[in-house]
C-alpha cells in the first residue's frame, strides 16, 4: 500500500521526516546522496557504527563498533560491542564485507559472536551510511560515520552535548537522558549535568563526573559517576559525533555526543527558524512528531506541529513555547501543543543545532 511521509526541510539536501499515515509511525531523516561516493574505493577506510532494535526473542538489543574496509569492500579489521537485554559482550572481533553498487545501495554482512548479521545500507556521502537489518530477527537499524585518526584521549576534547535513548531493563520501560559535559582531552570528564526521564520518573540537573580512555583503533571506554550509580559505555569518535553504547546490565541505551561551540551560550543563540522532530512513548504506544518553529532569541517561540500518535493523525496545529538559556548550552523549554504542556531540556550545540529530551 501507500506510505505517507511528513517532512520539514532543515537545509539544502537535508530534512527531518515522520511516517504520517494511520498504519504505522516512525521518525528519521532524508539526506541527499552524493553519487561520487558510490564506490568501494571511496568508502574504503575506518567507520564507526551504532545499531539498535530487538533480538530473536523480541527484547532490546544494541550493537556498536568500528570497522575498516578495503577497496574491494572487504572488512579488514573490526570489533563490535553489544548489549542484549543486559547481556554485554565487548571487544568482539568482527569480519565481513560491505560492497557498494552504482545505485548507492549495498548489502553488508557482519560476522560476530552472535552469528552473521546482514544489512542493506545506503550511501549518503563518503562519510555517512544509513543501515537497516535484513535478518528476519534480530531487527536492527542505525547509521555509520567515518572515523579520522590517529586516536588518543585528545581526540575527545572540549564541551559536549549528548542525548541517550533506550530502555530501563529492570522495569522494561522506555528511558531517555541528555546533558552537557566537558572533556579535558586527558581522560577526565568534568562539569557534567544530566537530565533523566525513566518512564515518566524525571530527575533533572543531576551532576556527574567521569573518565574515559581511547584506544588507537578508534574505540574507547567511558565511565560516568552520578548520585544514582556508575554507568559504563563504549565510545566511538566519528564525523557524526562521538557514538555512545551503554554497556550496563541495568540500562540499554545508544546516543551521540556532539562537540559544542567553545564560546558561552545566550538566549540569542536560539534565534531564527528551526525544524524539530522526536519519537516518544505515550502510555506504551509510539508517538512521532514533526514541527517547525521560530525562536525570537530572547525567550519565546511559535510554530506549527504535526503528530502521529500511534496512527492518530494531527496536522498543522499551533505550537508555542518559552525558553531560558544558560551559558553551558543547557536550555529549559516549555511547549504548548495539542499534547498539552511538554517540558523539554534542550542542549545547544551551536546556533543551528540542538539536542533535547
């Protein structure tokens, strides 16, 4: 049958998109392809990737890792980390193949300790691939981004904004978190502030510290220490940011940390017209949204929003809100939409991009 997509253009060649019909819902992006990258020789080199979905039993699974391919599309080096409902495997050697065709679509096989995982992938450009699993199960999807070495602790340096999403494995409920943190480039994380939504149990302004260690192959490990405990991650610096995969038995999350501008943020940092999309759990069902708004650079925003609430379609409704910015880029925002009042915490990356929970 037909599939309807609802999108908001962000820049030339890039848009945010939501599935917008009553048979399914989902959120993602549309990116213009660079046809000159449809070549094994162009795509040769190191990449980092992150995949999430469900395993053969229908429970949460996330896989991340790094690989290097040669000019024939053969994986010459690779390792993966996985969190399968709290069963964690790290530094798992990985082989496989990732040949590309002239259409910009390729098929890949990753040979891991859990067996062969097969994928279709789509070349955006020489630094970016979109990936969807073609096994019946596990069902996985994600992206891969090029890495650029050499890798040391200094490869992860400066202020960062990040978000994570996944599941609380004990309660089996959705989990989301975000925050800001500063890396000193020597293995230490300071000035960390995190906001957490664990299936509606919200905890904001949680301070944390941490440490990390980068290996020469482009894979690192990170430990965050908060009042709620200590949490561990595998990390992969890439052209798409620092990819994060949680390696704990309590939480299964994936996300990205993006390097922020080094100058302090003000309310004027959020000024102009923006596109926005999100996916959420609404009483056990999925809700996806696409929106456009204009921020005045002081405290207010106005726009329009479209919602797909598990097949319930709402189009072109008014959106308004207020925001307050801090120098570290952590911005509180309250939106008024057809869903009622939505409280967000937004993490500014620069004047054109932000993450939020």
